């Protein structure tokens, strides 16, 4: 350490000066001039959307990680017996992620509004977004699924995906980080000829920041399913695409902003 004039002091006076300086700063400003300890990493619960981030008219509801896992499992089990065309468009990411979700490593936010349901998941588990991209874009932007078991056996589900432009992140995405946003229109034709329709959105982000570590942010919004009818009625979007992207941007910002 140097004196104000740049000359070296002897060890004992240097130590005395350092301690005096620290004591003075603590007394005046209540903080240390030394190296601050790195803040503790934020947990998934810390990274969830705030109530003010929700779309207008949406109110938070209770949903636990175990409830989400159980609800997902029912759909995943049913999907195993369904026939998807083209075959290489069969989704796999949900099934792989669901088995890794625990209350210690994940947090969930649910909200409901007059136009639909929102569910956000933040987890330390890694979602395979490349698999999502494969099963929803390009030649998989339109898929047909035949239900073979259960009370919907014999139904035919046509899903059309539209990829949305992701929000911009300050400084861009880092190495290994990625995002995918889609809008989906689902048309289900029941065995009796009745048709149901639904519109939804999904956004996925794989992020790795100093204050969070590797995390997956997953946001889905589903509109109400129309009653079965022939001809079918027009479905209602839970929100418009611009609003969904804005909410997803807020969800990603909870991780990327210092």
C-alpha cells in the first residue's frame, strides 16, 4: 500500500492506516471499503414474475411444483400412446423435464384471468429447447395427433405452430443460452364430429447468469377451449402475441437483469 504521496509505508503503519480507514467508512457510511462478498445466488422462487408483471386482469393462484408435476404426468402418459404425424415431430422435452422437477430446485407461479390461464416455471433443471424447436418449427409447424386410448380415443388433433420473435436481451444471449417462443392453434375433432379449438402460447429460455446459475424459464398461456360444435366456433386468445412476448420478456429479465 502507498501513502497519499506514493511512498511505501512500513508494515505496521500500513496496517494501522487500513484499520482506521475501514472503521471511519463504517461509521460514516455503514459499509466497508474492502472487497464485498459476492451476493448469494438467487433461488428459482426469487426469479418468478412479480404480480405487477402479470397481464391486466390476471390474478395469481396457488400451484405447487408437485401439483404441476402431477398434472403434466397425466398428459405425458396419454401422449405416449398417441400417434403423431410426421413421426419425427413427437415432442419429448416435457417428459424429460417433468421427472427432474422438485420443490428444492424449482418454483411455480400460476395466474388466471378472464381470457385464460398462465403458468410460469423457473427451475435449475435443463429443458431441451432444441427438442422443442424440432417438434414445433419447420416441417413440424403443423402436426396431426391421433388419440388411441382413454375417453378421447378416436379423436384427431391438428396443431399449427407459429414461431414468435423473442425479446431482445441487453448484451445479447451468452454462450449456451437460447430462447424459443411459439403460438399454437389446436383443433380437436371428436369421434362424434364435434370440434373444439384452443389458442395458446409457450416460451422457453435456457439462461446462465452469475446471480442465478443455469436455469430454465418456462412460460405458457392457454386460452379457453371452445365447446364442441360443428362447424367449430372461433377460439379466443388468452392475450395477443405482443402481450405474451412482453410478459415473457419480464420473466427473462428477472434472471438477466443484475
